[in-house]
C-alpha cells in the first residue's frame, strides 16, 4: 500500500518540472554565453525568477498536500486540486517568457491552492485541539 499517493504523485511531477526549469536556464546560458548569474539579460532574469518562484512556493504547498492527505485520507478532490496546481506551475514559466495568461494561471493556482490547503490545515488543527 502506498501512503500519500496524491502527495507522492504531486512531488514527482514537481521534481520533473523543476528539472525542466533547470534545463531551460541551462540552454539559455549556452545560447547567450552567460556562465554565472543573469548577465543583465532580461530573458535570463525572467527564467531564473520562474525557477526561484517555483522553489519558493512548491515546498510549502507540498507539505500542505501531505498534511491534509494525512488528516483526511486520499481523495479524488485532493488529486484534482493537485493536478490543477501542477498545470498552473507548468503555465507559469511560459508566462514569465511573455505569455501573460500563463503567469496569471500559475500565480492564481498557486495562491488558491496555498490558501485552500492552508485554511484546511488550520481548521483541522484547531478542531483537533478543541477535542
């Protein structure tokens, strides 16, 4: 039996996205001959920010997925939330490259997922304390 299948799948997808974000930066480094830093290149800055944004938000949201899944058990709705979150995280870097709907989708799905799961975690924690 696999524990936390939604969180496990989401973490796996997130790892692959992070790898893809790294590859995008590496390819640009080679193409633009930028070995360290951003070289003052706006496109490089945007790609680096896309990956850093990913690194800033995804770990906390993965922890929230895991804790909510532990509290409630695995469910279809949690899996659907995870899928939407991952799709948003795929759209975000395209938005940072100039496709503005992608950035909006990425930000909205991340924020809504964090607020929703954070609210659930807070509620369940308070309910457990209240007895």
